[in-house]
C-alpha cells in the first residue's frame, strides 16, 4: 500500500490487487500460489506484468528517501 501511495497508484486496494493476481494465475484454484505459478502467470499475462511493474516500481520510493 505504501509503494502504491508513493507512486500515486491508489485506485486499487491491496486486497483488490491480490484478488486480481489470484484470479489470473492461481491455475489450480487452491487459493495458494507457488513461486512457479506466480512467475509463469505473470510472464504469460502482459496486463498483469504491467500492473505489477507499476505497483512495485521503487524509483519514486528511492527519490523520497534521497530527498529526506
């Protein structure tokens, strides 16, 4: 949530973000994601890759840290 706030991406709650990820890449619907499922799912879904890349972009976080 903090990274999303710093990057200005607060249009989605952390729960909504997590639900989208599980809906898209929990292929066996067991409510758990293995690292392999996560990597494979993200690599196959261009929109999800973009969403995750933006959500976990730390460049703005580093700017805030550098500027005090």
